C-alpha cells in the first residue's frame, strides 16, 4: 500500500504510517486545510471527514471547522500565523493558487504560489517509520527582497477532544528535562528559546492528549523540532475547543530578507501519533531516532573516561597519561581530555579561541599523549568549544569584530567569554580549518563539542541582514559537523552545551551522543534521564559515574548506586580515580564489565518506564532487546521500613518464561502482573540490576 494517496475529486491527500494516517485538502480558495491526524483511515474515509462543514458562529470567527495547514494572514484568520511576510509595497496578506504536487525523494511536495506577488511556497511531507516529517520552502521569484517575519515549519491540529493536556519540559542548567503534564488553558501557550540554542529551560517538543493518557494507554499526539538554535512553538486552544499548534526556528522580533532568486528552507517539524500512551510514544520516537536520525545507529557507544573531575584546569601530559592508565585498568574504551589543554587556558578567563596545545603542559604537543592512550587500547578524544572566545586571547585581540556585537553597545561576557559569529563565512571557515587540522594531525577519534553560554547582543553591524545571524550561525555549526564527518569518517562527536542545553533532533543527526547534563548526581540524574528519554533513546544519553560527595550537589551516594543510574544510558567514568580506594576500583571494574554485557540491550533495546520518579522513591526502568531483558531498580532515601509495591514489568510475552541470573524461571504473566522482588536493604540509596532471558 502506498504511503501517499491522492483524491483529485476532493483535492485530498492521505499519508499513512503503519499505525496512523494524516490527511489534508485544498479548499475552494486553494488554501491547504487539515482533515485528519490519528488512527488509520482509508482515502474514502478521509474524504468523508473532509465533507464535514461547520459554519462560523459569527462574523468575528473563522469560517468552518478545518484548521489551516500553515496559517497565514489573509482572509478571516485570527489565530497564530505560522507564515508572515511583508512585500515591498507593505502588503502582508497572502492568497494562494495551487501549482501542483509531486513525489520527490519519498516526500510529498504540494506547491502553491501567491496570486499576485513573486513568492512560491512548497509544503513537504515525508513518512519515516511512525513519524511524519514536515517542512516548508519559500522561493522569491521576483526582483525585490521579501521580508520574512515568521516562517514556521508546520502547523498541527488535534482532533476535538475534551480535557486537553499539554506535556513538555521545564528545566535549568544542571536540572534539565523536568517533565510537566498540565491542562491546556484557553488562549495561546508559547514555548520558546531566545538563547541561540535549543536551551536547558525547555526542549523543542510537545505532547498533547485528552487528559486521559497514561504511561501505558491512551492517545498521544507529539511533535519535535529538528533545530539547534532559537525556536518557538505556540499551542492555541480556542473557546470553542479547537487545539492547534505551530512551530519553527527563530523567535519574536527577529526577521529576515528573502533575496531575489533565493530559496528559504525550514527545519523538519516531525509529528507522531500513538494510541498506547506516553511509553508507546517514547518507544516510537526512539525507533525513529535510531533508524532515521543518528549517523551510526548500529554502533555500541564506548565507555568513556573524562579527566575533568580529576584535574580541573591542572592539565598536563604526565597527569593525563596516568589517568589514562588507571581508566584502562577499569575497562574504559575512550579517554577524553577536557578543558585546559590549549593556549593560556589555566582558568576560564583566558585562552579560549587559541586552539594549539599549551607548550609548557605538552612540550612535544598532543602526539605523545595520544600515542599513550592508543597504546592502552583506548581511543583518544578532546574537549573543544569552537563557537566561543575569551576577550583575553590572541584570537580576540586579532579579530575583535568576529564576535556577536552591536554598535555602541557593551559586549556582555558570560562565563568570561563571548560568542563567535559563525554566520560570517570567514569565521566558520577558520573554525573548520583548525578542527580539521587538529583531528587529522593528532589522530583524534572523538570530540566533545561544548557551548557554554547564550547569545547576547546578537548583532552584525557590517552584515546586510543581521536577523539572519540567528539562523545562519546554527546552519554553519551544522555544516561544520557535516564536513568533519565527511572528511574523517571514523570521528565520533558528543554534543554538549553546558550539559543538555542543545538537545534536539538537529544535533542528534550530527552527533553520536548528547551530554545530557553537567549534573552527575545520581539521585538528580534519575529525574533528568526520565525527561531525556521521553523523546530521545538511551543509546544517545551520556552518563558518568563521578565522585562522592558529588562535585555539584555535595550529595553522597554509594558507588554501586551511582553506577546503576549511569548504566541506564551510555556509561562513562569521570571520577578522580587516584583517590578511589582499592575496593572501589575493584567494584568499579566489575560494574564496567557488567555494563559491557548488558550494553546492547540498554543502548539498542526498547525502553519501558516502570515507575515515575516524581511520584515514587522507588523507580525502575526496563530494556528489552529480543529475548534479553534488563531492569534497573533505584531507591532514593525514604522512611525506614516503608513498604514498596514492586513495579510490574512490561513488554514481555505473558505466555513465555524468563530465567534470571540465578537460574530461577519466572512466568511472563506473573512478571507482568506482580513484578519481581529485589533486595533493597535499609532506607538510604539502594539499587539493583535484574537480567532476564527468555527461556
């Protein structure tokens, strides 16, 4: 059965995924209008839905019940515009004429053209697994620039439902991805980042349901934006109960000029419908990311040791080589030297931008350390922050005009640094050249690409179109990732922005994993990882075991608990290993060995969240891959002798039997209905890992 069907008589298109369908049509004025998004329909059934008409209630309302596919000013439209332009004569209303459709590269493209002005619009739809990708292109066919005030990627419409609820994240640095599920109020709810990155504060995705969805049941409609810069999603609920939302890159008060002959393409705004709750929604997003987004989805992510917690700024060849030897003994597979290896970088006030090894700390360059790491059988990686510069650096003294700035305005420093303007081709080219040289000359296997501050004074006094900086900077960053990967196929990259400040589908398309948070406190990480996994798979989530007390929170927790939390993602080590006792090192080595055994299940398996950390001190997550099952149990401190209900397992065959590590066989039906008992002594931090194999 075709993924795309067309009904010319009703001017209707139907797109199918294996478990859902999406339909829209053209009205008499050639405006694309939404028809259906939800359970599977045939083309005939979608046509029946399209025939339904509800008249406007008054002359102050929009006519009809169908929402526009990409709302714009023009006619009786009073909602949030997804597309807003201004022509040279001041006209801003848009009127379309249909210009045909085509199937291009597996995508449906519906073409429209302004009835009078030289602007062409193409709406793109592509089915990938259970996800519908949508984006928009605009082309100026005239002789004068057109001002683009807003160019969202897509707008979405929820079927009429009572009790609509909005799910999204709320967070901060070191407290990312806090999940909020709240009733959607009447009016407009805007989620946005104005920071130049997708942000710690809110992730660029939303989920909506009728207020009745649970982890295991209920309809959920969700969308996610593949963009790594500033963005905006606005959800609108009218007094009459209609719910629509629109999203794309950029934020308010920023506009661009579309030059004659130029084409403007928006990022993908992807949507997914699921009928089996938030858990089913997450598993479908994870499958989509693994199959269609990640550069190397079939790989197993290596166990990293990062030296930052051990050394801070006191970086030198001898110390790093000693840490590499210690990490190798624990079973680490990748050694990463963090900040402090270059220029005058003995703190965060100087040296950023001068990307050559410090001669006092590395007299012979980076080669000897790279060789020592490789001799231990590990790969070698480096921390870099290409988009930033300290005012106290050779680079800034030579090129003060390369940073974001505005004429006659103070250049705000955050973390003692400024942002380089990658929208300038010369700056982006400089960055690519030194990165390419660094990787090529030193045999670098891995880069931790960091970005430690938000945009301020985001101007470009000599640029012809300063507003484009917000878009072109991100496009340049993406472009450098793409070029480095093409030139160095074995290079692997971790995306980082002060932790999870740039976590989005656009970044995951170009990196192999995300540093989800600078907070490595295991107790906090349970909540952070719970929110991360709403959309993104565990195989992309880097998680370290660090020291106790934790360097960020001061909280103490057993080594076993810290490992078990980090093992639910891409395990890494970040502690000051020379200070660990012999017993701790022995325990750590055994837990690393255990992780290597269960790694395929965790990184490539299906995730089942068995308990919500916001509602229970006992939390559990489960991964299933084929006949193998891994369950993590974590208990945070609670009252002594408080009883806990064992979380019931999920995703198992009730008719099958499952054998644990002790050889005990459990009926699948019993595990699904009664869970499994684990020993969590005392009332403090405790954890367990249960491994099951289908017998």
